[in-house]
């Protein structure tokens, strides 16, 4: 009992001299459940007397009853009615949770419920603590003593903790009479912020989310067939990746002819005019704070930072404080500069001259791999001093959301984009963003799958870079930012929506393929593949997921579009005698259109699909291709008169020569190898025209055998294929 009395004495002193800090807050929004213990299906688990018997089989928590005296069968700390109940423990019993791994998350909330019944005295106490990172120092989160509950009302505590890589919970209970009951229930640890973790939402943890969630950095993926309907804020919270406040560096620098730069990561360049110890550039202590000061230099002196790795950050900025004292002339100044990526030249951030008193630097920097900062001062009298302090370099790390398993998933909640964001869909995967998008930070499309933007009410106005795979806009979705590409993988833009501007081609920044309609039309596994490969085209008309042909065929709009050298138009056709552009075959609408140079070539990849299910195959009405002379399909739809067309080296008369045609699948599926295609222009629109190439016997009758080599040479030059490979000769379509 002496150990117990000692414990109680110390706890009483704690309550007498200390204020217990706790918060009674509403139930949380914006959080993910990391740990919970509600004692469900655990009745009887715990410890009870008279000889203490411990039964914790199958539970994930522990009890410490070293300071308790369980002398009767009704003395216990055990689960009763799915709450942990402490009854007449004659001392203290401690509930101890496991340490919950919180690495990669931040901004934690711990919530728990305390209740009691019986006639308690002031010495009867129940108190909760937390500890971080496996430590032994515990911080009180809140307590109750005496008869704190009226009619068994439960007190709910919500505690906020900024960070930690693991969190453990301890709850101590003290009572010492029959009929005194203290209870703990519904203990949870939640995080409101993803901060560096790679996390997958699946069927087992989806229910752990509340209304919304915040992302600073890290990867947030959905498993296959998961719909995530909570709102996401991709936070603008900046991260500091370099700081210098000169703490502990008093005296470091150069005074007169004496220097001390030991154990520093920064350097200085001192003028030759420092004549005594009062001429210096060094760290001084001022009002209990250490700052860097330039005094009576008689020339130019510089402080130079180490080379700072900035490769993981975007939207970087530097903050610092500049001050001066003394009777400065206009020639006295302090200048802040930076250099990037190991370069020797410096760019000025600011120059403060004369008596400026103070100036706070807050300067946005270009994105770079590394940075060096230089602060240079000029002054020339004992009372002239330039000072700076609290250098902080900050940036935004990119966050990633999407899918990483090649399945289909959906973010149906709103997404606010306030920092660089990667949208990822892995190989053959499809992730749909059907919630409203807002914000203006850069978005990068990653992975060879499809990212579909589906909400017409979105107000997102940033720029989108496609690194790989397809960026797809659903019908009614308009995007006013720029769409460009980066990297060596295959990039595709398309769908049924609208972009303001895009260039299709093989040049820097240009998107490789344009593909109206939903889903993949050609293989995404090779950067240059033209082989037909239908995938993820099953988001057709509402309530009709089998209507894949209508989903595949699309009408895509680009206000301004450039069809440049090396670009490809994946053009799908489901009805050879159809009459409706955008539903029977693909069409692109434009206001402004431009073409590449005379040495350029742009490919039309003709891809037939079955009208009943959208799979590769012969389109409707190709049964008699010999008779289909003169079939015509509008595939580029512009304003009447063609006022927005920039022809460059081309003209309406020779524009056909700019296009090459690939028609392997169109020949293969109908088993007809004698088709010919060309492009014509009429009143602002462009048409794909089909005709059958005469059979060889016809050539013999009309022109003779010697004309065949010439015809073949002409077709090869223009990119035509007079005859596709036989089925046994075809390479894999994937």
C-alpha cells in the first residue's frame, strides 16, 4: 500500500497545483481514423480479484494494476457492457493502448469518453494521458474526479496534437469503495492531414473517414471499385527546407584580421578594409537574440549560404528580416541575391539603400534543383550597421491522388487544389474525378491509365501537364488553362469536353495523341504505338454501362488546336453509313487551327469498332466496301468560312499531302485490304474520304502492269497502306 499512497499523494499535489487542460469540442470533421478502441465484443476482458486474474486474450491493449489492491471478487478493471469499467480497485489501474503508427500523417485529434456512477469522493479520479514516439513522458489530456456525471452523462474529450510518429494512450483510474464505478469508452486517434505517407483507401478503411480530408504531401490512392465521396483540400501549407536564425553562433564570422567559421555550413567574403575588431561581418547577440551584422566594412562584404537542395519543392520562396541603424548615405546598401543549379551568376531579390530602417523579404523563386543565397552589404562608419536574421526557404511539395492498381475508382467529393498535384492512373486504370475541382496550382497527369475530369461545375484554372497516359474531359466539362506534355512516354488528350488550347505533335511540350470519346483507343504501353487497343471505355450513357460504342465515339473541342509534325489523331468509327459526327465517328471542333511545316506529317489512325459493344471490329455497313466509293466523314469541324485556320505552308488544295493514314485494323476486321483515304477541305471543315482501291485485275485492264510499282511508290510516300497485313502476319494489338 505504501507505493499506492505515494502515487496518490503525488497525484493530489498535481491536481492542487496544476490546471488540467482539456477541450470539450464538437465531433470532428476532416479526419481519418488511425486507431480506435470501443471494447466491442470484449465483455469480461480485464483483471479481477481476489487473487488478481488477468484475461486479455484477443485484445490489443494492456492493463497495469501494480498499484491496485483487488481483494474481492467484485474488485475489477474489466469490460462491462462494452465499456472498460473500474470498480473498487483500491489504488490505481492503468489502461495502456498500443502505440499507433502515425508516420506520414499530422494534425491529430484524440477523442475519448469518461463516465461514472456511485458516490465518489474528490480523491476518486480518472485521467487520460498521451505520449509520443514510444516515449515515457506522458501529457495529461483531461480528467474527472468525484461525482462528475449527472445521470451517467458521458464527458467527451477532444485533444489536438500537432505531430508525432506514434501515439500511445494511458488512462489511470482510482476508486476505493464498493458501488464506485469509473468508465472509459470510444477512444479514437484521428488525423486530419496526410503529410508524406503513401496511403490506399479500400473497403476496410473507407468508413474511417469523416466529411473531408486535407493533404499536405504524400500519395493518396483508391483501391479498385472504391468511390471516395469526402471532400479533399490539397493544402497550400508551405514546408520549410532551409532555416538560419544564427542560434548558438554568436561571434562566428570575421572581425578585423580574425575569422571563426568553424562548424558552420555558411561562408563569408570579407573586404580587405577591415582594420580593427570593430570592423566586422559576424553574428552578434542583440537583446538576447543572435543576428548577423555588417559594421563599418569600408567596402563590400558578403554572407553566402550553403548550396540548398530544392529539387523536391515547387513554388519556392525566401523569407528574412533586414534592418539597419546609423546615419546611412545613399551609397550604403544591403543586397539579397540568389543563384540556381550551381550557376556562378546571381539574380537580385532586393537592394535596400540609405536609411530604410527595416524590410521584410518575402520573395517567390523559380523552381530549381538547388539554390545559393548571398547577402552583401556596403557601409563605411562605426555607427553604420546592416543586419539580417531568420532566413527561411520554403516550398510546396507535390501531392498525389488517384489509383495505383490498374482498376477503376472515383473521387466524387470536391477537390480544392492549392499546391502542385499529381493525378495518377496506373496501367489500364481509370480514375474519375466527378466532384467539383477548384484552385489554380499546377496539375500533372501521371501513369499510363486514364484520368477523367467529369464535373461541369469545376472552376479549376491552373495548367495541366500530361507526363503519360490519357487526360479525359467528360461532356460539358470546360478547362481554360493550358494543356501540355512532358517526358518520353505516350501522352493523350481527349474525351467529350473542351480545352482552350492544345498542340498535338512530337515536339517539346506537345501532346502526342488526341482521342475524342472515353477510354483508350490505341495501346498506351508504347510511346509510339498505333495499334488498336480498347480499354476503360465503359462509362457510357447513364444507367447503361454496356453502351460502350457510344462512350468510345466522341466530340472533343479545342478552342485553339495545332496539328503538328508527329502528332496522331486516333479516329474511331462505328457506322460506315452513319450520318452523325460525334456519335457514329469521332470529331474535333475548333475555333482556331494551325498546321505544321511543309516537311511535317500528321497521322490519322483509323480505328473501327463494333457498334453493339465498342470492341475492336468491323463497324456497321461495311459489308460491301467495293460499292462504298465517295463515303465522307467530317472529322475536323470549324467555323464557316475557315477564318480561324492558319494554313502555313499548306492550302485547301494540297492539305491532303500533310496527312498520313494508318488503316491496319480497318482493313483487317472487315477482311478488305483495298481501301484508300484522303482529306479534303470545305467551308471551314475537314473531311475524311474513303474509296476502294481497284483490284489488280482492273489495273491490268485500264493501265497495264507497269503502273503498279508507281502506284505503290506514291502510296508509300503519302503514308498510305494499300493492303494491311494478313491476320497471321499481324503484330499484337496491345
